[in-house]
C-alpha cells in the first residue's frame, strides 16, 4: 500500500498553532501590545516556513534541507516552553538590570526570532544560505511587525535555562536543585562567565576527563544550541564538523550543564550489535525507568557495522527496538512507573500495553542522541 498524506491547508495550520497561542497567552496575563505580537506570530512563521521550502531546496550536498510540519511545531514548542515570567518580567537578567530595552512585546518578538534561528538557520550549511535566511526573516519581520521588529531584534537573543543556582542550607547541604527556567541569557560575555563556571565544576568532579576548552564565540554558540536540544523533549542533533573541532567536548559540557548522564560506547574488536543492544539497555533504563535526562554521544568512527544505524534509526523514529528487553524485565520496569503513569496519563486504562507505551514515551522524551 502507498499512503499519500498531503499537508494541511494554510488555514488549518494557522488554526492549529493559533489556537495553541490563544490558549497560552491570555488577556488576564499579558498586555495588549504583547497580545498584538502573539496574534501575528502564526502568519509570520508560516510565511517564513513557506519561503524556506521554496528557496532553500535540497541538493545532493544539502540533502537535509527538508522543511515540514515538524519544523513549525518546534518553533511553537520553543515559544510555549518559555515560562510567562520570562516574557513578562524578563527573567533573572532583567531583575539584575542587565537587559537593554526590555519590554514584554520586545521579548516576545526576540523569542520568536531566536526559535526560528534555532529551527531554520541551524540547518543551513553555508554562509550564503544563512545570509539568505537572514534577509528572508528580516523582510517578513519588518512587513508583519513594522518598526517593532527592528527594535526587538537589533541584537540577537540567547535563550538559556541554566542561570539559576542550586539552593543550599546553612550547612551547605543541597535543599533543592536549580530550577530550569528558559529565559534570556543576556550577552554572550555574561553567558560565557556562567559556562566557564560549569566547566570548572566539571573539571573538579572529573579530574581524569578534564577538558581544557576555550569558549570563543562560535564554540559558545554551538554549546548553547546543543544545550537547547538536550533541554527540549525528544531533542537530538547531528553535529557536523571536521575532527577535533570540539563536537564531543561541547556535548559533554552541555550535558553536564543540563544535569544529564552522558554515555559513549567503548569500541573493542569483539564489539557487535549484541554489545550495542547491551549499551542501549543501559540508556533505556536511565531515560525510561529512572526518567533521567540521558545523552547518547555516538560518533562516526563508532559505526562498526551498518546495522548499528538501523538500531539508531529505530530509536529516533519510534523509540522501540525489537527484542531489547525480556517480557518479565519490561513488566518489572513498567510496574515501577505505575504511579507516574496514573499522574501523567489521566483517564487511560492501566493495561500493560499502555504502561509499555508510557515507558517508550519517557525514553523518547529523555534520551538525546548526538
């Protein structure tokens, strides 16, 4: 059988995402100027998406230049992921008085531009394509939002979720872990200081795996991109670059900042698909059973057999790997998730099939492949 699923009409797409924004951004919480910006977000995003689809076409060298509904969803996911306080009050940096020209409408527009950059611009591989994208989004922004766009997007925003500190009592005992609040991180220099603090802590805790990193501008921006993917549910990334450019080190640092377990396979002469499945069981127990953020760092040199790619593809597409767990082992793990299932899946029957699906969803949400 061949199923041809056509894209919904532009009106339908507008309705889908427009209703999400209307439900989230209500007149009770936001002023008229911010709501005016929110009302134009779906139109501007769809225009940008259609422009990218028609102008940034795939070629053999740029085979990944494919834009579908997932890209739209990721942009709105990022906007809806941002707490109301970050938009209304500006987060920690605004309280410290370190954000220039802050206002909720400017914050909303800057956030939209940031999410579009992360979803569309980060896919592009050449400087020329990135300049073309910059021209497209600026043209659409000025057309839809007029002068407000230039004011809000005069300098790039860097949204981060690692500005808050852990809470300790008087005896230096940890009371509460730092809350992850997606907010404006301010300038790159401010973010660099924070990232270097995490790097020092990582080196103190892992003296045998010490990383001597220089966080120059591009490295810091790449680290922020990786960190954002790890913080987003089901976020995975393909890092492209020459060997030794820092892809693995930046991923380890980003995982440490996100308090995620970072796992990498150890290749041996006997390493085969069975060994890979053993390692994937560890990852599934961490991400699904313990519900802990987990990063699987998998490099090109570790693809010992092409069958490995089929397994990775199964994890990314459905989250299910045939024959990974014995039936009794799966039942024991899903039994431990029973209370979480009741809380998160209201109204769902407590059948083994539903519990197994819940386990798989937890894995997909918490396991990030880089």
